[in-house]
C-alpha cells in the first residue's frame, strides 16, 4: 500500500503531508479565481482616481481662462461705451473680477487708434485646486481682447 492511499490516521507521524498533497494544493490554488476582481480593483482604482483628478484640474484651468476672457471683454465694453474713463479703471475692474481665481493677475490696457486693447496675465497654477499637475502648468495664461471705442 502506498502512503497516499493510506488514511491520514494510518500514516506514520510526520508523513501526513506529502509532496503530492502539496502540489495538489498549489495546483488548486492556481485555479482558484476568488478575489481576482478585488485585486484588479486595488490596482486600477488609484490610477482611475489620479486620472479623474488630472481632468478636474485641467477643467478648472479652462474654466478660469474662460472667466478671464469674460472679465476682459466686460471691462473693455465698459470703457468703449464710456462707463470707465481711464485705462486704470479698466485694469482695476479686470483684476477685481479675477481676484477670486488668482491674486497674481496683472492687467494692462491701452487706447490707440480708436480701440481699447486689454490683456491679463496670471499663472495657470493659481487655477488648479488639487495641485496634482503643478509641474505641467508652469506657464502663465494670457488673455487679450480689443474693442472699438464708441463714445
């Protein structure tokens, strides 16, 4: 009679586990697929969260740029219809409108040849909320608008 054919109680002490039993258990473990979804989730979920955070930061940059353009256009329109009388008022209006987004915004306005041109520049990093892409946004956003003076 072979040891593998013997009941575990009939085997000599220390012989309850044989190489065949161990290899059988390892083979069964390799075929067992329980928990694979959990392992895949643990690997993929942090990557998914990072991607989501990058998308959120990029969206905030585009949102801030759109708001800056709106602020510059509104200030230029106010100057062109006579509501503002100096370039300084226009610049102050632009910087005030952008103060919630960037405290580093610098506006400039010039009047020449019957038109007003205003620009604003600020660091793109001021617009990110999570700060995950600060190395990628090491640049300044520049927004410019030009309107004809109507008064």
